[in-house]
């Protein structure tokens, strides 16, 4: 059976950072409130003219360097983003050109904060069915462009960034242990379309609009849905929570991550946290966290890693990966 094995990870964060104290000079908030409610200390913000495609291409190059392979070996590029450069074409096709991928297929996936898990699952299906051999899966966002910087309940929570994971189809029949993506599990519920949305769009206002969120409503769903879907993905892989080495959740809120880990019965040491430095980078948060935890040596070959995310839609999902 073909499995999608992770052969490289990369990330990119814009140079410019904004601290909570910087924000408190402009809006009615405090460093204490933001840290206590979300765990965020700072966020990175793209420079003028720095686009989602620029962030994505930088993360992709970093993943290629980590895997030590040339871009010409990629035959599938799936980019998760809800802040594309243009309405169309897919930002992925721009990135395809920027990294000199050449031939192959590139397209975008739009599932907001759950975008990376959805993109990973799509790429995994391509690789498992033999439709592609080497896939670049990217999450890249410039949320600073869709934030209402006068709305303190949302603008303090998000940041810009990109992360990328390179997958390669591998036949595991001669290995003693199954490695790669072992399962992915995805759900959505359009009843909550308005819980987290952007109040603009091509077909509605012909403007790009601003992010609006019923924070408490999203929070209420997050812990329950994330723990359930993680258990579901583990069950699909024939594994149990006590076998998990690392939980790499979407980095929206420290309280959600801690509560989910507690509900799953996982200790704090198994949780990868980057929300303090990156804030919520939507679809980029998981691949960025993976890039941090692989480059600092925490995630090692053979480790069992659970990924999980929830966001606008609502869409939520989880993936189980043997590194
Ligand atoms: O990535 C997609 C998934 N998104 C999420 O997972 C986000 C889920 N939601 C959350 O993380 C939390 O709901 C928030 C961090 C957004 C908010 O935390 P909360 O504990 O739910 O706070 P709240 O919205 O109930 O607000 C409490 C108080 C309010 O004041 P009153 O009405 O009690 O007087 C807000 O006006 O905090 C006030 N407030 C602020 N105060 C200082 C809201 N934003 C701020 C702020 N600074 N930035």
C-alpha cells in the first residue's frame, strides 16, 4: 500500500513583529488581557507588497531545502489559503512558477483555519492513488489584510505566515512499521457559517471585507469537536491516545489547546505550542508549528503525531502521521 511520507518541513514568517504592547497603544486592550485569554505575546505582519504567494514560496523553498530535493521533483502543489493574492487564478499556480516547479498540478484549497488539514488530506489521496508522487502542501495567510484593526475582539488574535510540508508516496510493504499519513478525518457544519466569516466577497459586496467572529461560539465548539475528531482519526488508524508522541493543534488559542489536550488525556509536554510567538496564522499555523518542532529536534523519525484544526465554516479535522 502506498503511504504519503513526510520528507521535509519549512516555514516563513514576515520580518516585522507587533507586540501586545504595540497594539495597546492603538486600541483599548492590554498585554495582560491578550495573554490571559489567548496566550499570544506577538504576531508577525507582512510588509507592504509582501503577498500570500511570497510567504508561501519562501516556506516551500525552506521545505525543499529540508528535504534536499529540487522543485522539479514536485508534481502536485496544494495551497491552503483564505487570503489569496487574487480572486483567481489560484495562488498555488503563482507559487508553482515562483519555485520553478515546472509541470504538474497546482491548486488552492479554501477551508479557513482547517485548510491545511484539508489540503493534506487531498494531497494524501492523490499520492495513495498514484495520481502524484511528490506533493508540496502549503498553508499561507496574510490575515493582517482582512482584519478590522479597530475591532479589539479579533485584531489582537491573528498574524501572517506560511508553512509547508513535502510528501512523497512510498511503498511501506518492506518496512517493519507503517510510516507516513495513517489517517485523516474531516467534517463541516454550515449551520455555523456566520460564527466566523469575512463580511465581504466577490458575489456579495464586491469588496474583500473584514473578519468577523463570535469568539465564544467558536470556542464552545472547538474543544469538543477537536478532541472527538482526534479520537476518530486515531481510531481509523487503529491507534490509541497513549501511543501519541506529539499533538500539533491549530494555534488559535492556548486555552483551547490546553483544554483539548486535557480532554484527550495528553500531558502538556506532548503539546506543540507556537501561538505565543506566531498568534493565529489560520491555515499556516500547523505546518509552521511542524517546522518549528522538527527543526528544534522535538519531533523525531518514528514519532506518532496528531494534527487537528477547526475554523470558519465550521470545518474541522484531524490527521495522524507516523514521522
Ligand atoms: O482560528 C479559528 C478558530 N478561532 C478560535 O478558536 C477563537 C475562539 N475564541 C476565542 O479564542 C475567545 O473567545 C476569544 C479569545 C476570542 C475571546 O475570549 P473570551 O474569554 O471569550 O472573551 P469575550 O469575548 O467573552 O470578552 C470578554 C470581555 C468583553 O468585555 P465585557 O463585555 O465582559 O465587558 C470584551 O469586550 O473582554 C472584552 N474584550 C477585550 N478586552 C481587552 C474583547 N477583546 C478584548 C481585548 N482587550 N482585545
